[in-house]
């Protein structure tokens, strides 16, 4: 091999190494961006924004999107339509919607069945545009949870009955119970300031998601359960 050929090989190896380093740096930057977004949204206190319907505690889609846009103004969401422009997808029997949220260049995608008020899939021939629109908004909130916002609301949604009986041993589940109980107390007109005061007096912070000790979380939960309108 001539010196010219050796130099050519070395140049190719150097370019390959530079390309590998660039890809590695991009991966590190993407990972850091994703983690910072998730950490901020996962720790955001959504308690005062929660609503209760029957036994379900939920975060309204308008509140979820307001929080995301206030923290990340360039965030956007996408409704995935079919090739013919339909806002829901179907297997011929039932249907589902798909939504993506992109924050700081990081995209999460979620799907959700088009369901009725009983959370039962609606037969495709009975689906209205209103049903699909409602499912899209619910899917938006679930997609936001993949980015971290309100993720605790979905903890244990697929657990078996046996697993649910062990909830008290899981810190995340206790924090979810706290959030649900706070929503119930707010619905019962217990003053928000008094609830937060109780949480802060025991946990040292108003945000239930900031609690790191299961014993403290359980104390907070029991104390809030006993609160009544004066």
C-alpha cells in the first residue's frame, strides 16, 4: 500500500470516528433533554387542577395543555389521521385514536380506544364525531403522562385485584391516593389552603409528588382523610 493509499484509509477512519462521536453526542443531548422534560413535568403539582367524576380522578385536557405550553411554549401535539383524513382508526368492529406530543424535540405517542361514559368501546357503526373528539382529548392527557405530567394518575391502571391489595407498600400508589383524596376533599369544599398546610406540615412540601418516604406519605394520607369542612 502506498503512502497516499494509507493516508486515504486513515482519513476515512477519522471521518468515521467523527461521525460516530457526533451520533453519540446527539444521543447524549437527546437523553438529557428527554430526562429534563420528564423530571420537570413529573414533579409538577397538578393537585389543584384535578376533577372528580363518579370514582374517577382526572386532569382536564385544557389544564394539561395549559401547563405544558406555559413551561414549553414550542410544544405541539399531532392527531394521527388515516390516509383518507379520518380522525380515528378502526379494525372494522371498534375504533381508536392516536395522538403525539412533541416537547423540545422529543416526541411521545399514545393511542386510546373510542369509548362511552362507561369506558366501554363503542361499536364503529355507532361512533359520532363528538365521541372521537372526546377520545382525542382524553388521549392527549394520557400522552402528556408519557412526558411525565400526571403520570401518577395512571399508576396501577392495569394491576390485577391481588396486586391492588398491596398498594400500601408502593410509594407511588400512596401518593396517587393522596392526590385522589385531595381532589375529593376539594370537591367537598375543604379549603385548598388548609389541605396544603397539612401536607407541608408533615412532608415539608406542598406538592404530594415531592414526598420521598412511604411512611410520611401514609401519614399525610391519613391526616387528609380526616379533614372536614369546618
